C-alpha cells in the first residue's frame, strides 16, 4: 500500500502503482487539509474579487462574473478547452496523470471540495482512465487543454478508457456506480491549471530512461567482455582523476560487471612483455564505443539523476493558480503553473537518450563490420555469405531509428510562441517536450533490442559464453530466452518487439531503486 498525501510521492512508487499492481490509500490528514482549504476559500471569497472564482480567465480576467453564473463559469472553462486533437495519450501514462492530479489536490492549496478527491480515487480503483489528446497544451497556464479533458471526464462527459475499452465517460460511470463531480466552487480551473500532465509523463519518462541506461551499460559490458578489452579504461585509478561523479559511477559498475571475466585482458600483464614487432595486430586501445563508456554514459547518469529530483519536486508541488493558503488566511496569485522546469528537463533527457541510442547503434555497427571488430563474420551471418544476410536488414532499422531521434532532439523549451491574446507571452511547451522525450525513449529501446540480439549472436559465434563474467552470462541467458539464435534468414519484427518489451519492463536494478 502506497500512501498519497500530497508531498511524498516519488517516481518509483508512481511506477509501482502503474505497472506493478500496487495499491494506494489517501492520507486522512491530507484529506482533512483539503476540506479545511475548501471551507476557508468559500468563506474568504465572499464579496472579494478572486481570479477564476468570480472573474473570467486569462485576458478575460478583467470581466467580473455575476454571482448567479459562478458554477457555469467552471463548466464553461472545462468544455471550451476540451479541444485537444491527435491520438490519445497511452492509458498507462494517463493513469499516471490521474494519480498526479490526486496527489496535487491533496496538497490542500487549491480550495477544492473533497468530492473531487473521492471521485479521482474511485476512477483509479475502478480502472476508469481519462482520454487525453496529445495536441493542445502550450504548458504555460499548466496543461490547460490536456487537463480540460481530464476535468471533462470527471464531470461525466467526454470519453474514457474503461479497462481497455474506450467509451463515453457517462456510460463508464454508470457501469461502475460512480457519480460525476458537481462543481461547488473552483474545481474546474483547479484541475486544469497546473503542470499535472507534463509532470506525470516526465515521471514515467525518467523511469523508462533509467531502465534504458541500465541496459545500455549491461550491453556495453557484454561487448567489452566478448571482444576481450583491456581492463584499465574502466579502472578507478583512470577515472578518478577526472572530477565527474557520473563517470566514476559508470566505471565502477562496469568493473562489477566484468570482475570475474576470463576474457578481459590486464594492461599490467601487457606491460610485462617485450614487444619487438613494428606492426601490432592486437589493438592497443579499442574503439571509442567500447573504451569511452564511462565518459559517454556518465553524463547520461548525471542528467537522469538531476531530472529525477526536479520531477519528484514537481510531483509533490502545487502548480495551481491562485494558491489558497489557510495558514496565512490569504489567496496568492502567481505563475506556479508555468512548465519551464519540466520542459527543460525533458529536453535534456531527450538529448542524453538520443546519445544512448547513438552509442547502441555504433556498437551494433562495430559488430557488423569484420574490418573493425577483426573476429566476426560480416553482419553476424552464421550461414552462407551472399545467400544469407544475417543482421544486414536489421541494422537498417537501428540506423534509421537513431536518425529519427536526432531529428526529434530539437528543443521545445526554446520554442515559445505567444498566444492567448499575448497574455501567455512566453510559454514552456512542457507537454510537447515530455511527449517528444517519451518518443525518443521508446525509440531507444528499439535500438537497444536490436543491439541486444546482435550481442548474443556474437557471443554464440565466438563460442565464448562460458568465459564471460557471471553477470554477463546471466544477461546473455535472459536475452536468449526471449530472442532465438538467428540461424538462417527469418522475419524478425515480432521477435524484436518481444525483446524490446522485455527490456522495457525488466529493470536490472542498477539505478532504478535509487
């Protein structure tokens, strides 16, 4: 059971709630704080001009709303902004949005009625998940369009996932005996006016990116092992002289992966030999894609580590406007809904994940070309050269996907376009940034799956499994259980998709629990 209280939700627990069947419960003290906040705001707002309660929204805030229309104002903002287009966000990610919304409201700074909390909990328990369009939000007054669709579902309108079936929200609520929310004060704008959607997507992105980094590191260790690399490029003594913590972490984990290998060569042993030939056949230093793993994946580790902190801060923040502060008996207007923190971190995450894909593609290319690796047949072809093709066709997919990621790596953070009659004159594009990062990470797993298939094929061709380190032997066995040897030519799409899914949902527990 995972407690949801508005201030202690972390990325790992969000992942457990979405993908591992964990249950949640609402903290009673947090629920009491929500009730106190609502009652205070209801009394405080009487005879005062407060944005979003008795004024219009955005540049229309200069218009005072008649007291008889206050509830209609909330329904109108929900319905008018339910204008998103394109495909729906995947159900798992939409469920993360709903959980994040619950946690945000439990902070007790939005003045919402406790009925909202109970309906969100009921939707999560009964597996009713919002249908959230990918296109619409600019990430400045929060995820207005995306969250308008969530609010639309909560009032019993629009479409939802009921289980895995898309149906009208009204039908799903009747089926599960849930009463839609009746607006009581400002629940419409409270649901809409925050970074809830971009933050939920960002949180799952960090999870998936962390798992991708683990697999990239493991496959890099396998590659160094099978190709009989020297041991000094991941040694502590070499890496400690460069003052970068992520590099040291990656080097240390590489050394753990390779510690009992029978194939890794000692540089010290080489120094004890007298070399007389002018042309040395054995490479003194391997290619960068093998030798520079700590220097390449170190920055990825550090970027992920920082992104996790920023996203978890945002998960436990109130990004509404205005903020209802019971303690000071006041209501504060500002811009906590602005999504720059998430937008910037997702752009950075997207860049380093593109780099992970590039490394995997280069390591794959190393295995394909005998002129580079010096010991494997072209394209890891175990059959008749010319007649059979091995991984020749498969490599094209990895290369094209790596290129797509490079194209997707353009920043959203700096692509602000003023809108809303220039009221929103600088915006974050945070939801776009999170969704672009999500696509890049998904692509990376495609490249990693192809690389993984090639690595285990290379191990078979070199007949070196029993000489690998203990950890690398387990990696080989786990991957081989999913992807059969490529003996002769066969269509590999379905096999590769299974391998991709296996890697996406199986953390190696290197970084994921940290």
